[in-house]
C-alpha cells in the first residue's frame, strides 16, 4: 500500500510538471537525467567523463605531500624559515601569497595548497642553497623530487590544446607520470620507516 502511494505520488508530480520530467516510480523522486546516459551505447563513463584535475591530482596528491613534508621532513626551525619565505615570497609572475600559518595546515583550503604547491619546489631549493637544510639531508630530496615532478605533471595535464605532435605530448605525460610514481614510491618507502 505504501509502495502504491509512492508510485501514485511520483506519477502525480510527473503529470503536474509535464511529461519531460524523469521520475523513478519505485522510489518517488526526480531523476536528474544522468542515468539516461548509461543507456546510450555511445556513452562510456570512463572515456566521456574527464577527471577533474584540480581536486584529484593537484590537491589530492599534493595536499598529502604538503602534510607529510611539514610533519615528517622539516624540523621546527626549518618550518619557521619556510614560513617566513612564504610570507615574503615576491615574484612578478606569481602574486599570490599564503596568508595562513603553516601550523594551521590541517585547516588549509584548496587555494592555500595551490599556492604552496607552486612555491614549495622553489623555496626548498633556496633553503638547500642557503644551507637552511643540509644538502646531505637525503630525505628532503625525496619529497622535493615529488613536488618537482608533480609540478611538471600538472603543467602537462593542464595544457588545453595540442595542435601538433600529439603522440610526443602523450609520451611526455607518460614519462612524467612514471617518474612521479617512482618518486612517490620512494616517499612511501621512507614514510613506512617512520
């Protein structure tokens, strides 16, 4: 009797709003239409739905790398130096600055991670050159390689149009992905020793 009531309610809504509304008669709610794509023979969810790069690659992986760097690779004095470098970072090509303290990295927003992921590779190099991080600190090179490779991979993935040499472009992405995977495996191996 309840199922019959839901079916009647769904049909009444459909007839009230017009026949173009998709309604699931069993459950009594409006279908958004996305389910209809699955009925098409020419629609492949894996090929026809692009991955949203910002949230999956850059922020998904990058966020964890930033957290790991701050928790396991840098000591407190190195974090303070990095913090001051981030606050004083000045570039004609990149005007955004991190407004939050690195101590609050657990509550960073996507924009904070985006800024960090673009600045950290340069600042880690500068910290090593200025001997704030010893060049013999082999673990810092592990995470630095991850950040550098992620930056190259993201740059390749964000390319909006390829007019020529498409196979060369795909090869570049493949090579950088393999390099990034190798670096993240080294990072993972190091993290397992902690």
